[in-house]
């Protein structure tokens, strides 16, 4: 609980600096937020000497958001905004690799993952958002970029439903995926539709909450290693 409080305290510092000054002044606090998340995860996994490829992928995926907006901060333009989105997609792809590394395969033959539980929140709702919010903006570049981002996000979220984690871990992962979708939609509204009150705070809070729940889901996951009977 202390680590969660510290994480969101650093986030609050970033938000306050943003509204009191600007995003450049708030940037060092952003570095602290993601750096602390990485330290938190690394220290927990390293304690048991269990740092593996899944852990490394998550750590790298959490480091990328530190640098993804930097070019746009220095030189705001369409190319730098595209670069930011592409870097975030690389980060998200690492999360997809985490699921495949943990043995996740999309398979609806099981009763555990039904149409309502998976496709409605992770596919249908994002598609409806795209059709009724994104397309009406008539902004070609944002629409195309968000379309690719949305497809990747739907794949990541759907794939996450098929990881063989404990129920507690899967709950954290489900909350993380929901927050990823919410954060992405809130960010698009902020940038491409119309700014709204405390929009930066909403986007940053949901983005960090997504990382925190994902971190907790991975820390509480079950191991897939089979213990040899000769070691018992």
C-alpha cells in the first residue's frame, strides 16, 4: 500500500506542476513516476531471483513512456506526435509479448471466456468509440493512427483474458486493460476532439493506474514452471 501511495503522490506532483507551470516543468516528475514503478517491480522480482523475460519485457515497456513524449515537448509538430504514438505502440507490443510469453492463446472454446466477458468490453466498445467519436472528426492522420493503435489495443486486451494466472492476478490484469482502453479514449478526446476540464489529470491518472494494476497482476501471477519430482 505504501508503494501505491508513493506512486500516486509522484503522479500528483506531476499533475500539479503541469497545471501550475507547464508540461516541461512537469516532465522530471513524469520520469520519477515511471522510474519508481520500474524500481518497485524490479525489487520485488529480484528479491526471489525470478527475473525472467516476462519481467524484462514489462520493465522495458514501462521505461518507454518516459521518453515517448520528449520530442513533442521540445518541438511540437505532427511528426513528433506520430513518433510518440509509435513509441507507445512499441511499449504496448511488449505487453502483448508478455501475454504470449506466458502462454496466452485466443481460444473461445472454453466457457471461461465468453463473448460478453471478452469481446464486448475489449472489442465492441472500442469499435463503437471509433465509429461514433473518432470517425466524425474527419481528421485523416489522427483517424489512421488511432485505427492502428486501436487494433493493437484490442488484440492486447483480448489476449490478456487467456493468460493462465491466478484469479487475483487476472482481476488486476482485467482492471489494467479496462484502464488502458479508458486512458486511450480520454487522450484522443483531449488531443483530437476538444480539451475538457482537467483532461491532463484524467489521462495521466488512468495511464498510471493501468501500469499499477498491470504491475500488481504480474507480481501475483502463478509460475508456469513445473517442479521436478526429484527436487522435492
